[in-house]
């Protein structure tokens, strides 16, 4: 059996393939341990290569490797929110959040370390990478809402909801992944819908956006389900009208 | 005239008074400049004392002074959410947010630098202080909601909303304080109400909390106004029921 398994150090890889292999090994390590607990030896061992080889590709050492791995993770996260512009908005958002929460689930410790800061390898460059993911996500969402020129109130609504998603992800990891991932996903979709509705009460652009989005929803979808669940809760609030 | 103005360096202050004076001078500086742009000379000059005096009170230098100033700011922020447990919940929350946003408004640059991280004086200790404020705010809010033993879903709702408030504050400062502070405050109160309502659709404890809170609201209050503004927006969504 042993002779069938190629020794990984002897595999011939192109420069780009080798780089990807080292980044994949790093991401795997950063996913489950805090950056300060990981050495270049660990990366070399995980990738099945020598330590000098890791240094040849990342002469800046751990900081450079960490930033490259983060950049690669950021690219993956940004892709979560890319989605064809078809069907009800909540279905698109559900698919995007499903991909995002799968990423969070698979990279738990590294994801927390990255977003909670205080890491020894945190710099203004790594912060800029994380901010880039937030901006990309906001851009995707605004496009899906059909808002090519979003005003201050609509932008603030989208950006604060993205912060809620990050916070909810961290709390979720911190609380042992309770509630289940699908419930968290659906709850976040519902939160976004009502946050938009609240803003719509004060902003005509958001009101237009929500009217068009609701017209595409159907009774069996996320908004229909939400309405049926919350109407009994607020049913006694007739005195407020 | 000059003889009537006492030279500040000669004022006799107790140790505690002097400490407070130095912290107040530091907070004033940290409020409008990033920590890395402030020297102990600036603090000495603002307080009207000698540099050695600043070092006598804060032998750990700028890092110690920064942490003490941050601790003092954190105490002030935590106090924002202390409120007598009387009257409709949204009125209490409005008063708390009013104090909080006044603080944000008055400490703009320092507030951004603190929360956005990446500062050279950021450490796990300063992160812990900021987290303490978040926890204190969540504790106050859960008490006002009458939830002595909040479950995972209610806690997550409160904590994610607190993140939204932070994010909205930073965006607000970044966008030149648009919309007006009062509108931002009322919008954040409304966001919290609907976030609770969404959770109530999936969690019986939150449903109880929201029913009791709504019973104390009146038509002229925050929830009544919200309902009247958003019903016309969602009025065409009858196909979802």
C-alpha cells in the first residue's frame, strides 16, 4: 500500500500550484487555531514540504503568509454573495448566507480570531482586507436590491445588517453553534427584510426597493412564513394604530 | 485681568483630583485625534502641568494613560444604559440611546479609533474593556425587557442589535453625521423593536417579552409611529398571507 502513496515533498508542482498548496495548508491551520499559535514549521509539515521552501514562497515569513491566506479567504467570502439576479430577493439572500455560514462553520477558530481582532499579526492591511469583504458584500446586496445609486439611509441599513451578520456569526461560534445553521440563516434573512421595512418608513428610495422586492415574493417564501409567525405575536397591538 | 486667572500648574489638587484632571485632559485629546497621534507632552500641555507630573501618575506612559482614559470612557458609556425601569420600553431605550449618541458625537475621532481597531495601542486589555461595555449594555437591556434568564435566541437578538448600533455609529461619523442624531436614534429604536418581533416568531420567550412590552406602548409612541409609517409600504403584500 505504502508505495502507492506518493511522498508529497517530491511532487512536481508549478510555482502557482505550489503557492496554492501552501495557502491551502495555511488556511487549514488558521481555520482551527489562532494565528499566534501557528508557526511556519506547522505550515511546512501540513503541506508536506520543507521549511526553506515555505520561506522561498513567502520571504516575509508568517505575516506575509497570513496576509496571503487571509486574502485568499477574503476572495472566497466575497464570492459567497455573488448570485444570479433571478427570483425572489429572499431566495437569493438565503443562498448567499448559506454559503457564508458554511464558510464560518468550516473556518470557525480562524474566523473568530480574524474578526475579533487583538491578534498579534493584525495590522491595518489585514483590517483593510476584512473591510474589503464587507464593502463587496454590501455592493452585491445593493445590486440585488436594484439600487444602483443607494442613498445614505439604504446604505446604512445594508451595512449595519452586515455587521449584525458578523456579530451573529461570532456569537453562534461562541455558543457552540446553537441554534442550527439553517435556523440562523433564515433568521438573518428575516432580520434584513424587517430592517429594510423600518427604513422604508423614513426613506422613499427604500420604500420603492421593498415594494418591488415584496412583489416577487410568494406566500410559501421567507416573507410569507415570517408574516404568519409574527402576526399572532403582534395581534394584540391594535391599541397602537 | 491676568492676575485673576490662577496658573493651573500651581493649583493644589489631591492625588485623586489630579488623576481625574489628567484623565479628563487625555479623554479630550483622544476624543478628537487617533491615539498614535497623541504624546504625553500633549497631555501635559492640555492639563497645564509638567511632563514629569504626568509620568508620576502614569508611570506606564502612554499605554497606561490610554487604558485609564478608555476605562473612564467605558464607565461613562456603561452609565448611558442605566435607566429607571418605568414607562414604555421604547421610551427608556430612546433616552439611553440619546445619551450614547451624545457621547459618540462628542468623542467622534477617539470613538472611531477605538472601535475600528488597528490602533498601535490596541491590546487584548483594551479589547476586553470594549467588550465589557457591550456586555453591560446587553445586561441593562435584558433587565429592562424583564428577561432575568434570557435564552440563546433572545441574547443573540440583543447582542447583534448592539453590534448594529456600533456599526451605525461608525458609519454615521464617517458620513458626516447624516442623518440627524435624533433620526438615527429613533431609527435604531425601531430596528430593535422589529428585530425582537422577528425573533418572537421563532422563540416563545421573546414572544412573551414583546407582548408585555407592546402592552405598555401607546399610539403616540415609537411603535405606533412605526406602524403608521410602514403599513402603507407593506400594504400591497396581501398575496403573502
